[in-house]
C-alpha cells in the first residue's frame, strides 16, 4: 500500500502542473541547477563529518566508548548492543542500518534486542549531519542549543523505546 | 561542533598512534571519499526533489500547504515571514510522509530565510531539533529490513517507534522553548537557568500553599 503513495502524489502533481500551465521542463532544469549548487554548499560539512566518523570507527574509539557506556546505560534499561547503535545513530544513517542488520543476524529478527535496534533506528535521525547541513546556506555557523537538546531527546527516545519493546 | 569534532579527531588519532599509526591519514582520506560518494547521491536526490519543489512553488501548492499547516507552525515558530512558513511546512510535511529527499532542501531554504543577525535564532534551533528527533509515521526502511529477514510481524515496531519518537520530539520542542531564547545580552548558563526555573517553581508552590492556608492573605506576590 505505502509503495503507491509517493508515485501517486508525483503523478497528481504533474497533472496539476499541466492544468495550471506550469512549464515542467523548465522546473526540472532549475531544480538540477539548484541541486548542484546545494551539494556544493553541503560538501565541506559532509566531508568533515565523514572524516570524524571514519577515525571514530577505525581507531576503535566508538567501540571502547560503547563498552564503557554500556554499564550506566544498562541501568536505564538499554541492552549493551544498543549502546553502540545509539552512538552511531547521530552520525551515520547507513552505519545505523548496517548495525541493525548485524544485530538481526546475531540475535534473530524477532528477539528483544533486534526489536529494540529497529525501534531506535526507526525513530532516529543523523543529528550531526542535519545540524551541519541545515546551516550550509546560512552565514551563521553555529546553533545555540540544538545539538545537546537533540542528543538528550534521542537518549530519552531510546530509553522509552527499549522499555516499550518489553511490553509491546 | 568545533569541540565535538576536535575531541573525536584528537582522541581517535592518539589511539591510532599506539595501535595502527599508518592508518591515520588513509582513514581521513577514506572519509572524504565516502563524503564524495554521498554527495553524488545527494546531488541526484536534490536535483529531482528540488524540481518537484519548483513545480509545487510555480503551481502555488506550497502556499496552500503552508496555509493548511499555518495554525500549527504559527504557534511553534513565532514571528516568521510567509516565505519561512512556506519552507517550514514543506520541510515538516515531507518529513512526516517519509520523503527525506524533499525535507532536507526545504529545511536548508527555511533556515536561510529565518536567519537574522549574527547568531542562530531560537526558531532555527527549533527547526533543527524537530528534524533531528523526527516523528516518523512509518519507518519504511526498517520495516522492509525486518520483512526481508523473515520476521513474523515486521510492522510490530511501528507503535513503539511512533510513541518513543513522538515523546522525544515533544520534549525537544519544550526544551528548545525553555533554553533557546533570542536577544539575551548576558546569557546565563544552562545550569543557572535550571536553578532559576527551579527557584521560580518552588516560589510558586509556596505562594500557592500559603494562599491556600492563609486564604488570600498573601495574594499579589511578584
């Protein structure tokens, strides 16, 4: 069902554009031009974040931090496997998906840990990527409190998600 | 951001010097390589979605969407222009529908149009927080992943995901409203603010109690 939503919306939009006599071809030309400019602005932010991500992983720092944090996180009801996922979630979308796949392969798809991993990954966003990329067209280079607030809320969402997985 | 980046890069590099010193520069370059791959993908996604957004703009659909969502957006983002409201509504609507490709370009445009002066405004913070704690109606990628792994009930995660991410977003909005304020010359730190808030709260409790017990004797306190 849900696979039809997007295509239907797009077709409806094209039809509406014809009714409104909007030049669709010209719109796509402009879209392509803007897209290129946008990526040019976004690139330094993405590159910088990726350097940090790769170093973070290759050095094993993410693993060490996750192991160290898994004890206090355990008190909040978060399984140790989810702690590592939680550290990856704010920085890398593809990394998150890969780790969820790993957890599913290791524990079985309908296990408690795999369900937690799915909930955490499903309700999360790459905070550092968003907060950097959204500023790419602004002169302002720093947000005030958005990053700590978002990180705290993600932690809160993870705790609630893991708790809900026990009962639902 | 500078602090986080420097800390991660510094600590990682120090660890690598002890464990695998030849990996420091290759991994940094590998990182940028990954970023270039991503940017190519993003370029394709943006080109398509920005074209779609352009059609929406030319047909006036985006203003219609903004009018539809205005009651909510006006309340959350006070004092923004029509232009900003338009992009915010496109950003939030596409986010909820799972059209991630449309939400990022709309979000970038919204941020650029909300910018005032040399500091990020509270509303800019709010937009980032809402996006970063995004309420997703249907986490399609994860459900597909679970289905392909042979789950007995792949969509069983929808309810817990929706509930936990909704709570996260609501708390995020409240915290941003509390801690991210504009035009403060001598900004108190977060801890100071927390203390002030707590103090206020206790004061209010005391006033309430005393008005109850003394029966309106101590009314009209500041």
